[in-house]
C-alpha cells in the first residue's frame, strides 16, 4: 500500500472520486459532509454499514437525532476543536456504529466533515494519517464551492434587503430584477424573524439555513441577518396549507436549533401573508411589531407568533403612551392588590392568568396548579371585592389592560 505521504498528491475529478479513493485505502464506507451536515459525497464501495449511514445517504443529510446525540455526548465539540482525526465510539441509541472522523477546516473556519465507518479493521495511526491528507484535499473543493455560494448569497441578500426597506415601489420592476437573478418568487409569502441569544455570523446563519431546509412545513426564499436576528422570507409548501403550519414550523425550529446547534431562540414572530412584493416593507414592520409586543408582554404573548393574532395588543404601545400622560390608577387593580397584601391571597395573579387564558377555567386552573372549584371561588371573591361581574366586558378589558401595562413596567424594571 502507498504511504500516506503520497496517497493524495494526485488531483481528483470530484469529491465523489476522493471519497471512493479514500474508501479503497481504508477498506470501509465513508461520507463527506458540508459544515451543516448535508451529504456532498459518499463512497460507492459496498462495505459494512449501519442505520445512521443508510438514513444519511437516503436523506442526503445527517438525521437531526444523530447530530443532537453527538452534541449531547460532547463528540461534536471534540471533533470541531481537534486538528486530527478522532475515533468515536458507537452511539447505538441513534443507530450510529463506531466511526473515525475528521473536521475539515480552513484555519478556524469549519468547512465540513469526513466520517468513516469503523468496523474494527481500520489500521491505527495509518487510517488517521490518511484522513488528515483526505481532509486537506477536500478543503480545496469546499473552499471553491463556498466562494461560488457566497457570491450568489450576497446578490440575493441585497435583493432581499431592498424588498424589506421598500427600495423599489414597482411590482413589475421587482419581478424583472428577480428574473435577472434567476430568483423564483412564491405567489404569497410571510416574513419571519428569529432573535437569538447572541449575534449571528456567516457560519451560524448557514446552520440556521440548514435546519430550516430539514423541516418540511415551509419553503425558504431568502435569509439574512441583522445583529442577533435571522430574517427570512418564507412560503407554505402547499397552497392549501394554513398558517397553523407556520406556527408549527416556528415551534419545531426553535426546539431543534437548540438541540442540534445550541442556538437559543429568545423571540420569534411572523407577519401576515402577502402577495405583492411592494408590501414586503409592511410585512417587515409587522413582524417587528410582534417582537416588540412579545418583549413587552412575554407571559401574555407566549403562544402568539402571528401579527394578525395580536388583536388589540398591537395597539398597546399607543395605549401605554396615553396612560403615561394621563396617570390614572385602575381602582379595581388597587382593591385586589390591597386585599392580597392584607389577607395573603393571590387574586391579582389569579385574574391575570384567567384573562391570559381567554377566561378558560380548566386551562387557568391548570396553570395556577389549583382545582377548578378553587378557581371559581377566587373568581367569585374577585367579583365581590371589585363590585363587578366577570361577564362585564368593559370592566374585564379595563382590568386586563392595566395588568398588561403593569407586566410591561415590571419587564422594564428587570431589564434596567
């Protein structure tokens, strides 16, 4: 067998030919992935395999369960911080047998990975040396691929920001520009923003893009970043699908991006659906309004994602400004607070939860961890103390508004 120093000195036609050459040398199956775990090449030789590799080849991407399992065990951190190939023990709970793997890097930038199935016949040290040489050879292809992709993404990014900022006021000009760039605009769209716990860079944005691609509920047309926000233009995969699929996508993405990449979504929101692209600037304002209200009222908006589900809450900033110039305390809130202080009761929290649960007794009792009968008793006492029945809509709305404003004031005190 040729020594590792000369094995990869020749050029390869493609990453597939590189994968086959390395597979022949180590006598085992392997895959080459990009930084987001999408399969870009795999060996065609028929050696022993396992469920994780089969699922990866079929789906053209490493399954989320495998990535999450590897991250939880600290394997990905070890792999990404090592300059050498790493032997990885089996993780049978996700169908992954033993592996020899290496992270393909250009200085500190992660470009991809090579994973070799370790059936026990890999020659120690020699196999590691071969993988190191293969990673150097693969780096050339991945850098070239990334360069082409970066140029295209930059052009699309500029087009997207022109939409969001209302740069072009003509629908026909927008469609002509899209056609010149070979951009296919969906018939209708939503603008969605995910705010994260830290600023985003190009590598993080690629991980976000990859995670979105793995979820089938929506189709992504554009993705950009601004500080800690990922801003995207999305459409539903089916014209007959409802916006409930958008909500399901937001919840699923929020959970999986943390499981797989340890990226925490702190806020998320979605605009109404639009057909005209001159309205993208309105969609962008709407989704920012959702985030503003969610920052103000994290508890009461915990299950709200869509602008058109905000209801009267979209007017809350104006109401708060009006209340600041007309400082008139709500007498009903004052009565309940006074009673809570004197009798150690919990009526303010009770009515707040009840109103936030749309006056649903069962849901409210569950959130308060009390029996429904206990809740009904408390609600009756609240009516007696304030002198108003809970079916009086003007009274309820007044009470709800002031409790929301108090929640906003409390959040501001916490953030100061």
